[in-house]
């Protein structure tokens, strides 16, 4: 799980403020429901590329760097021409898989930050 969320990145982005980190993680979790609805391989590539773009930025801001990376690949695929249904499905599945992993890790981190009220001692896995 430690590879799923970079706690150092999260701490840097929130200035070490655990309460702000909890708020950012909560917003990320809530937004994930909307993004998931937009990640539809049968939709226009522009739609899921836009969703991947949104997830990419949000993921990187909370330290979910692997998720950001797969979103970058999906976004590029959706914007650069006409992907096949198989290519779209593979890219979107990768985003959804990493998003699920990130949400699990984020819930774990969020809980620890709420209990400790500091980044000190927060761990993944």
C-alpha cells in the first residue's frame, strides 16, 4: 500500500496540516463517484479523457502517483485519435483498478490522520 499513496507528497501538498489532508482526502473520495461514472469505454473518448485528466491532477495532489500515471496514459489515448474499443477498455480498466487501490489506501490514511491529528507515525500497510 505504501506505493499507492506517497505520504510525503500528501504532507507537502497540505503543508503538514493533518486536518487539511483529511479534508483533501475526503474531497478526493467524494469526487471518485462522479469520475467513475464518466469512465465509460463506450462513451466518446473525450469524455473519459476529461475524467482521466481530472483524476490525474487530484490523484497527484494527494500522493496517489501511480493512479496519476495511469490516468495520464488514458488521457493521452483518449485525446490522440480514435482508440479501439479494446484499447479504451484496457486503459479505463487500469484507471478504475488503480482508483480502487487508491481509495482503499486513502481511507486508511484518512483514518490514521483523524485519530492522530498529525502525520507523525502515519503508515501504510
